């Protein structure tokens, strides 16, 4: 498997991909290792995974360089990602005892009752490339804490990082027969679906997620899907610091080159503040420094997937054909690598792909609305349901709007953020199930109910 640098189009290295035989052997090993791992005391598993976070921190310079080389993201954003993963591991390990230990529900009277959280067994984690450390952490850390063995398939676009994750988990003390990375592309993913495992946890696109759900339904085991989004953001007319709101919301749309599942993908602005907001937004986006991931102060670097450049060009062409105007950018940059100019489209409508289909790139449509009612209608006019945000000086007004939104996460005066303490879950085409929080620790377990008399 050839690994390219998306910022230079140069070949970084070639890896040997897994085959059906090597995959089966890995799964055989995981089956053997899982029993012993689940019999290890939870406190020991916690210590091992805390050691893994420590190793990531210690090696952050080398790991962020590898991550940037294969994904094209600015080096500082790679550092931020690894630090973010360590913070999530801190929360998950600090709360594992509370949510994974057996719970006594009734201790008085003739019959005592308790819940024991048993691991699922050997689970697959088929993962995405956009935040490999973060989206991986959401799955394999709680899965391992709960006593499962994990077959981890990093994206083919983040394989070098996947191998580093494996290396440091093993170095931290996770036995080799408890965590195995499978290297390969979609065909390896298909081979994993042919293997009957005890759970399938996927992070990626709606299209692949739907396919996986259909394929593994026959096994009657848990399946979690963290999929894409078309996340809306609404700027009301009572905001005061327009420049700050413009800067914060632009960051929500363009951070990681817009390649976040919870990137702001469409913006609605109250007509009373539309002109001032647009002006401030354009100034902010025009100030972004574009360059190689390794250059200092670069905010926009290369897109990870080459094909995404074509998709963005098609979205711009479709929008312009239907009456949109390009206020900024709108084209591929004339340099090596997958570079697309940060793009702002105005006069957009919901007939345009850019307002309906996930863009996953540095592009945003901004639309004027007459008030809260129209904003709610447009925000809900989507197949997706991951996150939504409202900017307003009035918390009750924002809450009234957000209660009506069919999404898993709402933000008031913030956007594009994830907290380890809260469940991360999509609705509709954004998936189902939950990672993070107490829900995301227990999702990798099967509760057993004990009724004890005597
Ligand atoms: P993708 O669906 O193309 O690939 C994801 C993984 O699935 C990869 O490892 C890939 O090799 C594998 N795969 C591909 N075809 C397969 C098949 N037929 N069977 C089994 N596995 C297969 O997605 P991507 O491009 O890696 O990631 C981007 C998408 O992920 C975006 O839609 C983004 O919004 C979404 N995402 C969601 C979240 C979330 O938490 N909701 C987080 C990050 C990314």
C-alpha cells in the first residue's frame, strides 16, 4: 500500500497490507488474549491506558510530524489533536471505575440485585482519517477499559499513525493479543465484515456506515456508527461583538480544513446583522495563512483526500449555476498537493449541493434569514443530525431554538467541539450509538442482571 504526502504529492513509504489469512490469524490471537485481559483487574487496565497517554505526550513531536505528513494537516493542529486525545483518555480512565464496576441496585431485603458490565468480546474498530487519534480514542480506549480485545483498522490515509498507536499501546502494556491493527483499504474493511466478531464500531461516511450496518446485521451483535454531518450554525440579530462571532464561527468552519465531522457546514444569519457579519467573516477567512503543514502559522494546508478537490469544485459549479456568488476563493490552488482555496459562497439556497451534501472541505455557504422560525426550518432541512449551534446574547432564545433541532449535540455561542464528559452521537444519516461519557464507556459492555437470594 503506497502512502503519499497530500501536501506535496510525494511518496512517503510503502506498507504491506493485511490479507484474509493474516487478518484471520490476528482475530484468532485476539480471541485468545481477550479472556485473560478481561480477567485482569480494571485498575490494572486503567494504569496501562494512562501509560499509553503518557507515551503519546512524551513522543508528541515525532507523532505529530507523522500525522501531518500523511494527512496534510498543519503541524500545530496535529499537536492539538494528540493533546486532545490525551485529555479524553484522562477523562475515560478517571471515570472507568465509576461506570464499569458492578453496581448494586438493591441491597436490602431477601433478594439482592446487581448489574455486572461484561465486555462484548473481540470488537472491530473501522476508523476514519480526519482525526485518527481522537476518533480512535473514542472507541478503542473505552473498549479496552471494558475488557474487550480490539481489531483496529485505521483508515488507509492514516495507516502510519495507526501503526504508531499500536506501537505505543503495546509499549504501555496492552498485550499484543489484545490490540491488533489491520493495515489496508476498503477491501480489508470488507474482509473484517466477513468475520463474525462481537461488535462493530465504525467512524466514517454515511455511505460506508450504511453498508456496514446492513452487512453485519446478520450477526445480531452491537454496531455503532459515527457518521458525517451537514452541521448548521445560526447567528441571531442580538449578538454584539460581531468580529468575535465571525472569527469563532469561521474557525468552526475552516479548522482542519473543514474536515471535521462537526465542522460548521452551513451558516444562517439574521437579516439585521447579515451585512456586518459577512463583512467580518470574509476579512477573517481572507487572513488565513495557506502553506505547507510544516510552515509556521499555517492555518490552511492540504486536504487529505485528492478526490475531495473535485467534489468541492463540483459543489462550487453547481451553486454558481443555480445563482450563488463566490465571495471568496472557489478554486483549486495552483501548486503541488491537494490545495483548495478557502471558499465562501453567498446567495445560496437549499437547492444547491453545498447546502445539502457534506462538503468536508474549506467551503461554506452563508444564507440570510428573516428570523428564528425560518432558521429552525432550514437547520432541520437535512438528512443529517450531528450538531447545530446558535449564537445569541440570550440563552433562553437559543434554548428555544435548539429544543426544536433534531441533532445529537447543540452548542450555544460555540461550535465544532467535543467533550469527553458528554455523549457523542448522531441522528438520522449521522449514525447512532454513542461514544464518550458514561454512555460511551458502557456501550462496549453487555449488562448482566443478577438476582441473588439466600
Ligand atoms: P470512509 O467511509 O470513506 O472510510 C472510513 C473507513 O471505512 C476507512 O477505514 C475505510 O478503509 C473503511 N471502508 C471503506 N469501505 C469499506 C467497506 N466496504 N467495508 C468496510 N470498511 C470500509 O470515511 P472517511 O473518508 O475515512 O472519513 C470521513 C467521513 O467520516 C466523513 O463523512 C466524516 O463526517 C465522518 N466522520 C464522522 C465522525 C463522527 O464522530 N461522527 C468523526 C470523524 C469522521
